[in-house]
């Protein structure tokens, strides 16, 4: 029988030799024991039951083989809330929390005093952005789209479990809104922006286990932004706020794209907490 400390020491060493994150051991053990980290650290000398150790060992071996921790536990935290995740959706990243922050702050700046704003999260995946916006600000009436029915099922589950009111529509980019003649004041998206070339440099944990269609456009990483530029005019009224997550080298390219399609747009490139270009915010005014 092993103590919790001994189980963690074994797992950390085993994961390190495979080049995995040794901190994953703590996450997997807290999940197996259904306790939080502080409780785990206070229980180092407690003996772990054989059944719990076997379950933990199985999880550690899966991560050793490259399966993401979040796929093993079935969850990831985003903006302080627990979201269900699986192989059909992109695992929410901390950088995307900054996209939510940008939407909230820019909406205050662009639409001061407006009680209700129609927001659409395009390519919602797990629903992290859409659900968070709906819960963080009652002024947003949120619609979310995704081409993947499995992703929409996951997003709906997260919205229901967290008590968020979001209207989910299946379809490609903004096409479902165009078809239904829906308008949006705020458009937000974390589209597939990794180039085909850069996909080769990703770790196997990401490359082999997260949906390729949520990571890359199979080309230069800019194709979805180009499609957005052509579809945006059909879903906005007089004024709209558009917020995109981007790859850290794509700021100028996406900004130039906005100015090409919308010459009068107010476009800002924002950096993430690591000082890298990560978000493009554009205010577009459409004159009839």
C-alpha cells in the first residue's frame, strides 16, 4: 500500500521521463480521490486504497501515452467555472479568458448605456466563451454556432449545467445567422488559426488528441478570418464589435484584413499576459 506522497512521487517521475507535465499527477490524483489540492497536500501521509491507486495508475498511464489530462478527467476550468470537455472540442485555454475580458470591456466602451446586446460566439466548441458571456453580463443575448453537432451537444450540456441561457445553432461560421436573417451587435470567435506548417510543431498531446478542425485551417492560418470578412456585412446593423483570438504572429495581417474590407473600422490589436499579440478588436460602422 502506498501513501499519497509515494503515489505522487511515482507518478511525477514516470510522467517526467516521458516529457509530460509532472504537475498532472496532482490533478489526476485529486480527480481520482474527489478532493481539492489543499486537502491532497494535507493528506500526504495517508494511505491510498488499492482501488484508488489502480484508478490513478490507469489515468497516469493514459497521460504518459499523450492523452490530455482534461480528456482523462473530462473537465477544464475556464473563468472560474468547470466545463465538460472531450475529444470533440478544443480544450479552453487561459488566453481565451482574455478574449472574454476584451469583449466585456470593449462592449462597455462601444455600447455605453445599451441595455441589451445581441452577441454571437462563432465556432463555440465547449461553449466556454458563449456561456461565460451569458453568465458574466445580463446585457448579452447570446447565440452560439458550431459546424460540429458533437461540439454543440457538449456546449449545450455546459450551458444547462451552469445555468446559462444561450441559443445554439448548427452551421458553418455566420451562415446560420445569415440564413435566419439574424443580426448581431457583437461577434466573437476563437477560430482555427494554426497554420498547417505550425501544426507539425505542436506537442502530440494537442496534435493527436484535440480536433484538428478546431486547430487549423489546413493552410496559412488566416483562411477563417478571410471568410469572416465576407460574411460579417450580412449580420451586422449600423455598428458592431468584432473580437477575434489570433495567433501571436497574425496581428498585423488580421488588422490589415479588417481595413481592406472595412476601411473606416477602428481596429486594435491587444496583447496577452505574456506580451504577445493575441486579440484583435474591431468596431465596424455600416452605412446604408
